[in-house]
C-alpha cells in the first residue's frame, strides 16, 4: 500500500526558557540559559542545587483549580502545551472526525512528585495506609494523553510511550506510522516531564549523572566542551500536531514541515552508559535515513541528544562522523540542551520543535557555554558554537537516546 504523507500543523512548548513556542524560539536564538538555583525544595544537603525549572508558570492560569489538583505537574504541563498546539493548528474541534484523532504521548517517569509525596506522607504517619484517592491516576505515566483526549473528545489511539529520554521521540514515530498507514487523520503527540523533585535530583545525583557546577548554574550545561561534568535536569512539555497531508491541505492548514521518517535501535550494551563507539546511534540514524528514503548528503542540520555528559557527547559525534562521512562537516550540529537542560521524556518533543522551527525560519540555534575544545571530538564538525547560524535548512534530524540503550531519530523536511 502507498503510505500517506504526514505533516506538522501545530506546535506548543512549555520550557525552562519560554512558556510558549514563540518565547521558546526567541530564547533559543538569544542563547538564554534556563538553569538557576532550585526553588521547589531545600537543596542544602544535595550535591546539585540547581536545575532548569519553569519560570513564572502557574497551572491555575490555564486549568481549573479543582482539575489542576487532580493532576501531577507532568500532566499539567502536557495539558498546557497540547492546548497551545491544538490552537496553533486551527483544528476545528466541532467538525473534525474525533474517532480519527489520537493522542500518543511520551513520558519517561510520569508522576514522580505525586509518588514521592505520598510515600513521604505515609512514612511520617502511624503506618495506616491513608492515601489520596487520586494518587494512582495522578501518578501513572499514561494519564497525560488520557486527560488530553478527555478534554477534547479525541477517540483515536491513546497511550504513552515509555523509553526513558527517548519517550517522546518514540511517541512521534508511532504517531507518524498510524497516520502513514491511514488509521488516523490527526494525532496530538509530544511529551512532558516534571522530575525536578527531591527524588529526581537525589536519584540522578546518586548516579553521578548531574553537573555539580553550583557556582555557575547558567553555564553548567555545556555539551561538547572539554570541561562538561554532567547534564542539567529540566522540566516542561512539547506538543506537536501531526496530520495527514491531504487532510491538512483540504482544511487550509498552515504546514510547518513534513515528517519524512523515524528510526529506532538499541545499544544492547549497558543500563545507563552509551556504547563508546556509538554503534546503536549509528544504527538508528541509518534506520531513520532508510525509513525516510534519504541519502546522508540530504541532511542540513542535526539537533543532537547532546546531554553534556563526558561519554555521551563523544559517542554521538563519533556516530555522526561514521554515518555522514565527509558530509558531516557540512551539517549544522547543535545541542539545545545547553539552554533547556535535559527534559528527559519530553526532550525529543522539545528538540523536534526546535528542529522544525529551524526549517521554518532558516536559522540554527547555538550550542551555548562552549569554551574549551575537547580533543576527543572531530574538529571538522560545525557544532554551531555560542552563536546562531543562518542556514536554509531543508532537512533536519533530531536524535534522542535513553537509559536502557533506547535510541530514536526523526527526520523533518521543508515542504516542497
């Protein structure tokens, strides 16, 4: 059967550097860091005392107070970002066939704060199991797409993909395939995460995964820099409306880009560390190119996973050099995590939005905070350091990898 074409018709972003897609994009171009001292809890005894929290965000500015109390922060974020994306798409909710509109969402952890708080409350009591009746529905990772569909009446496929930091990229690939196969007309996809919590920070610190640059939080996320010492935890949500091309064209929708393909692979190597030679990453990028029917030379821009970890950054750039060969030096490579921090399960969606907007606006945001060359990184690569670069981006690739060896890659193309 002939596969349907799939396009992007709406975007929504709630991030540490901007609470709308436009604020997010403007902040990317100015090289704004979202890292600052944590305000959610007392960090006196924590090794890392900073993160990329949302700024000036109140859920009750967007949600009914009673409804907001029934949601963990990761679901609140999902609701806000998806509302923006749906509005941006100008989808007519009165006339669209809601049986053919789905919600496929990504979350690596889900309601971590809800779980943490219920356990802390229980441990402080007399052992009687007095739990909030909303404990389970607030915590479960699949509740965000459930709430999005309930609010809007979308009755198509509805579930959450969980693949650690690759979760929302996997959600996009699933959404792409449902529409390609003719099973849906529209899917709200993306991801959300709210792990800036006592448990989240404590757990990642125990793994030695986080930067401890407490004297300079705003420069702590420094992908590809020789002095990088771990990632900076972020939070928020990214939402993307994927739509069948003819369906979008028939209603006169504004189209941001076409989704050409997606790839998936596994490192099959280690619970948390990437394969040092990037074998799984090589495989996922090749899979994605094959799925899209593209040659490597077609790619203009890669938004890397680029977490600012000593091992991960080198492995990914080795893989890019292997896959793209001599063409690798012609690609604008960047890591927007240098500004947003690492949004875990929401990272793929937020970085896909940045890639899509690079196509739309013809400019690639910078990788900020780079001061020291890493001799283990190919010096010929253009890492778009510290300053945005104008570029007619016809094809952009977005890479996302997760603990457990999960790799996902998505390709976007300027519409012909």
